[in-house]
């Protein structure tokens, strides 16, 4: 199994996790709201997209864009946790 396939599997699991958390967050009151978890999920998503783009041979600008978006999502996540 090559790294692209592994990255695709991770992306699928991440999207499935987001869907489950969105539904479960409405039904289970102990779970944080989905909007609170969104920056964390977004940061992970962008990092996996950067990895997949890099191994797929995309231009460096595309990889850098995904890394920058992941960094922004991480900063938003930290700011939300600080509140």
C-alpha cells in the first residue's frame, strides 16, 4: 500500500469522524458542540491534504497552501481553547 492510499484512507476516516461527531454532538449532551471541534478537524484535514499533495507530486505552492491553512486552523483551535 502506497502513502497516497494511506492518506486517502486517513481522509475518509477523518470525514467519517466529522460526520459522527456532528450527529452525536446533537444527541449526547456531554460531547462538545461540533463547531468547537471544527478547527481541530480542519487542522488535521489540511495536514493530511498537504501530505497527500506532496507525495502526489503537486507543486510546492499547493503543499504550502495546505500547510498554511492547517496552521491557521490550528491557531483558531488554540484561540478557541483559550476561551
